C-alpha cells in the first residue's frame, strides 16, 4: 500500500500526463490515433523508411459492444486512469500507472489488410519477452522495449471466422507501479551501403524481416502468424537469419531460429511430417522435411558458435540426417519417397500427399528438388559433425553427399528437353514440366556442375521466352508448361486441377504454373552463380518493386489472395501472406562472392 504523499505524487503525475499526452500524431514514419476511451489505438500505420507510406491502418475496427451484461467503461478519471501516450518522429511512448481498475492495452490488428507478427522469444507462459519486434510486412517495424525488467506481451492470432493478430500490453502492477513501453520505428536488414542508398531496394529494406512470422499458439516460425508451421521451410528461415543483423539488445534472428529448432527437437510435428494434426493424407514425412531441418540446425551452429547447444542436440540432428539415409531404399545415393509418383496413380479422392512443398503436383519416388536439398544438407551435416568433433560422422556424411551427386544428374536429366525433370517415378519415367525451382536448386546447392547448369539454364531461359512469361513482378511460375491431369494431385480447378488431359484448363492456377515469389530465390540465385546477372536482375528488380508495393499479400476481388497469381494478375492464393516468397530477397544481398559450381 502506498503512503498518502506517494499516492498524491503518483496521482498528480498521472494527471499531468493526461493533460500533456497526445492523442493524434503523424510524421513520415508514423500515423497514430488514440481510441476515444484511451484503451488503445484507433489508427496505427508505420513506415520504416520514413517515406510517408501510411495509407494502411493496421487496427481492426472496434467490435460493437454488447451492453446487455456489460456496462460501458467508466470515463477516464482517478478510478480508471487507463494509459498515456506520447509521440515523436519515430517513437511511441506508452505509460501505465498502477490502478486496481486498470485494464491491459490491446492492439487488435487486421491480417487481411496486412499480416502483422510479433517477433521475439516465447516465455514458458506463452507470452513474448521484451525486447520484441512488431512487424508489418511491406510497411515497417516497431521495436518494443520496456523500462522494467521481466516484462512480456500477450500475443495471439487466428484465421478463419475471426481474423486477427492481437498484441497485449499488461498494465502496471503493485510491484511495478509505473511501467513505460517504448515503440521505435526501425528498419532491420543486412548492413550494406548499396542497399541503403538505392531506392530499388526499398522493398527489401521493409521486408527482410517478413519471413519471420511466429505462430503464437504453436510457439514456432510458420507460414504466417495464424497459419501452419512447415518443417520443410525451416532452412529458409535459417538462410535469412544468417544474414540478419541484431534485432534488439540481446535478441537475434538466430535466437528465434533456435527456439523453433528446439520445438522440433522436442518432438513437435508440423506440416510435411507424418500424421501432422492427425491428417491421414500425410502418411509419410515429405522428402524435403529432414534436409530442411538439418540445414537449419547446421546454419544455426555455424552462425552462433553455440557449442553447448551443439553438444546437447547433436544426436537429434544426426537422427534427422540418418532419416535422409533411410529414404535411400535402393542404395543409389538418392532418397526415394514411398509413393510411386507414376502417372495416373493418384486417387481422385486424395489419400496421400506427394513428396515435397509442391503438394498438389505428383512428385514421388525419386524427387529432384528434395534430393538437391539433401545434397546441401549432407554437406552441412558433415560440417556440423566436424564442429562436434565427430570426425567419423563428418567423413560419412560427406561420402553420402558424394554418392548422391554421382547419381543425381544422370537420374534426372531429360535429354528430350535439356533440363532436369521434377521426379523419376517408380516405373522409370521422367516427369518434366520445365520446373524452374528444381533446376535452380540444383545449381544453387552445387549438385550439378557449372557446365551442366549453363546448358540447362540456356534452355530454360529460351523456354521462358517461348511461353511468353514476362510478369516478373508477379514472381515466377514453378513450371513453364501445364501439368497433365495424370500428374496433378488436386482435382478442383480452384487448386489448378485440370479436367483436360493436357492440363491446359488448370494452367496458371495455384501450383499448376501460377506465379509466386515462393522458390523464385532459386532461379535468381542460380543465374547469379552462373554469371547471368542481366537475366537475374530482370527478374529481381520487378519483384523488389512488387514487394515495396505490397503485391504479394492481401485479398483480391475474387476472394483469393495475391501470394499466387495467374499470368494476367488474377489472384489464386489462400494464405494471404506466404513467408516462403520473402526468401527471394536473399538473392539481392551483396556478397559474399558468388560460389562457383564445381566443374568436376
């Protein structure tokens, strides 16, 4: 209990803050309007680059109150002091003085207009420790701190019937009778003067954080805050985290990656893992799941030099690498999926998913994309083993990589097209639809030689010209020609499912040739590695402009979302925001020098 003089001082200080605080503010970085009852914000817009891009109010409209059982809140006064707010060019200061009737300050954010996420470390109680970041893809970032130790924020998100991302600021307590929260507008991206001085990279500077979306109910990195985690994308987060500067004092992107890896090590399942959420279509682990987890773990170890973590978790990461070996059922060095991948083998009533991220396309048996990742994963696992002083393991996994590479090109190369096929089915047939991401990944991870890559990409760029794809501001299609009905898993046209045998009536919809930023990284990076900077830039810069303009998130007039588009721009997505696409930004970062593909 406060003494009367202290209570009087606190009351006078609160009264002065109420008098002095602002309720509306706008600068080049911020647009803010405090709600009439001072319980939160009615308007919140952020521009990390200070260019006045403040047109999107991220706050959900207030719900109509039900006054039947709940009387209206008391007007601001000594019985309900609420919160005080002060603003400057880049900063919001929020203050709470203790009152028995004080309620939390809740930001209810709109994930339809923009997909916000809170980025930081989860505590055991599910709240997020401070410091943390509140990030708005395509717009900006607020770094959140507090003047009191041990403070954390409530965090929740939901999609479906009620779409929201909710961040809750707890009020002052008797133990901490005065609490201040600071929200600073920041732009966090790899340190490079080239990026800072070139307006073409504005989309990167706003969005290098956008891949880090945390699901508050699963405490893990996910497709977006209210979506599924996918084990086969963790390597993407790791690759971006390795280039990320510190997020705040004592907080790094690698810390966030570590917490996600610890969840998987602890036994958490995600999409791409057998029977995730009881889904019987997920009868088997996808072939790209364990390469993704191994690469992410190795990248964390190399970047963090966290030897206690390596010693504690080496056995778990090794078990992931050994699962990759177990998938090599015929001992040729390549992983094989238990499903045949034969044309026409997919049931109209889908009972099992294909073998990788592209889960409406009939990838099965020997999967060229997943095996390209596996080659990179075996090499990274060998490096991790060496760091853990497990030298026999290091030699073993390096030999596994060598064996995989020896089999890769002659297994997947299609002389009829001059490119790598997507998969080789159990009946020995190649399934080739000019998959850009497959051929890009093969060059990026070095599982084919430079000479092989040059010939393949000559053919792919020629094919892209032949089919007339030019809308690089939409991203890239995964495949350049329609996938035949016999090789497409989804039956509905909404998901690209064709009725015609040649697949043409489903083409450009979703994974059947739809344009997306997802996996475009591999094309851009492969062209960079091969020294084709003009071709690479022709794809990259329109995509950067689209990121700056918010072209890959949000919902169109047809109810679909812009993370997938037909070649005329019609949206065919459903996530609203898909973090995978933001990996494309990695290909825009200068240095280190491009790694040449091994010529041998």
